[in-house]
C-alpha cells in the first residue's frame, strides 16, 4: 500500500511527494501500521520504493510532525 501511495504522489516534485506521503501516513495509518513499515525500512526496506522510504525517514526525524488536513470534505 505504501508503494501505491508513493505512485500517487510521484508526479509531484520530490520534496512535495515525500511530504504528501508522510502526511498521508501520519493522517490515515495507525501507529501500529507505521511501526511495522518503519521496522521493514530498518531491515533493508525490501519491496519498498524510494519515495515511501524517504517519507518514513521524514517521519522518523520529525516525531512531532502534525499532518495537514485539506479543507472541506465530501459532505457537500
């Protein structure tokens, strides 16, 4: 799933893509899911693409990162 999120953001600049992936992971993934992914990263990141890896490093380096939620919603 992390690679799919990376693919979605891959059309943006590298910096924006990493931020977007990190924002998504912090916003929508449970701490347990992020911890499992971080553990995978620490053991070689097999199967994990570059942008999701960088986003996980971004989150690891910025434990106080607060996700930015878009305005509005689908309540319409």
